[in-house]
């Protein structure tokens, strides 16, 4: 059992807030000692965790109290509780989508002003500003879906990516670019769940991405997941820092939105710090991590 001070320390909720929740019916069964002091159980702590979750995601105190009351009434209210949580989940998803739009704009502005600041620093330190009139404007990358005649060039870029992986994780990746790897691009081309995106500068393909529509069925641990995965991504060594990767990410995000995907994911290897820095600058965040240790 826990005192009100213990619970306050564990949850970050003040004693006043805990008393208020009890008064409003959110914690209706808190036991008391013979001296009248509150005693909280593990079940109370678990209930508080749910209360905080619902409140922090926008559910009102009145709605939470209603949910708690329905729970106390037993299994005959299960349908109503499911409906209540389903409606709340939809509201949370709508707010998340709205916040994502705002975050996208903030990220775009951050990248825009970061570029201007770098140009300002370069000018201040006596380095010629690439945006000045004396330097020709950088050509914008043209991004589109691949045509079959692009696939041989895409394989050249895929080999560069494989060589990078071999250098960074030689105990995992095999050197070279065998026939099976080379032919795999044609299997991707024929797969209706996948798309190949290419980017070009001056008419030459210098970047590519492989997109994969993935559906993970619901299981005892997770809900169904339906999302667009960037399975492969690379830019020619001679075409980096020219806006090619950013243009491809922008194209892919537009495509994902048009197709109604709620999530766009990718995975990468930890040794590739340059790629990590780019993806983070583009707005990607890490939500899962694999780790290893030598025994």
C-alpha cells in the first residue's frame, strides 16, 4: 500500500490533484487507514496511469469519470466503453495529423533558415556565398517514378549503397554485387506492392528509392500496421549535397499523402551517421532501436 505522498512522488501528481480526482469520481475506491489516511493499492496506481493517459490525450475529466463509472458497472458496459475509447482514439489521431502538418512546416522553416544561416556564416567568414549572383543557381533535381530503362542505372547506385554497407558492417554484408542482387531490382519492378523512385540532375539518374507498401496483421501484442516503407534509398557519391535526397523525400511524402498512408517509415544502420543526420533534418524520428553487445 502507498501513502498519498508515495503516489505523488511516483506519478508526479500533487496531493491536491489526487484528492481532486477522488472527489470527481476518478478514484472512487481509495481505502483509508483507521486514522483516516488514504492508502493506495497497485490497482489504484494502474488506474492513475490510465487516467493520466486519457487526460494527456485530451479526454475531459467528466468523460474519464464516465469511463471509470462504466468500468465499475462490469461487463454489461463493455460495448459502451469500446465506443468511448474508439471515439477518443479517432480524436487523438486527428490531432496528431494536425500536429504533424505543423511539425512539417516547422521542419521546413528550420531547414530554410539553417541554409540561410550557413550562407551568412560563409559570407561573414570570407567564403564565397553560393547563392550570390556570381555563382550559377544549382539545378533542381527532377524526381519521378522509374521507367524500365532506368533499372540498370539504379543497380549502379544500389551497388554504391551495398559497398557503403560492406565498409561499415563487414561482418554482416557480403562484398561485391552478385547476380542475385542485380536481378532483384527486376523482381521489385514487377511487384505491385512496390514502387521505384528516381531523381535526376542534368538528365542523368543520380538517386533512387524503393518504396514498399507493408501491412502487418494484428497479433496479440500489436494492432494492425499499414504503412509505406522506404526499403532502399541512395544518392550517387558525386551528386550529394545538391538537394537530391531532400527532393526525393519531398516527392515520397507527397505520394504517401496522396495514397492515404498515415505512416512513412525507413530503417538504417547506426554506423551511417551522415544518413542519420539527413533523415533527422528531414523530420524522421527514431521510434525503435536494435542494440548488440559482444558476449
